[in-house]
C-alpha cells in the first residue's frame, strides 16, 4: 500500500454507473490499524 515504487492506483470503469463507486472510494480514509492489517495480509501473498 505504501510501497515507494507505487505513486498512484489506476482505476478503470467500463460503465458510467461504476464511476460513482470509484469516486466514492476516494473519500475512504484508512486508519493506521487498517493499513497495518492490509500490509500483513499482503506480505503473506509475496
């Protein structure tokens, strides 16, 4: 999630109604606990 090589997430939508979901996702704020948990799970996959 906070990898130095990653500067942006590229999100695509095939249908206009999907754009609303993509835009809404930009407003989500993750806590440090959320980020730590995501990082821990991601490490298991590498």
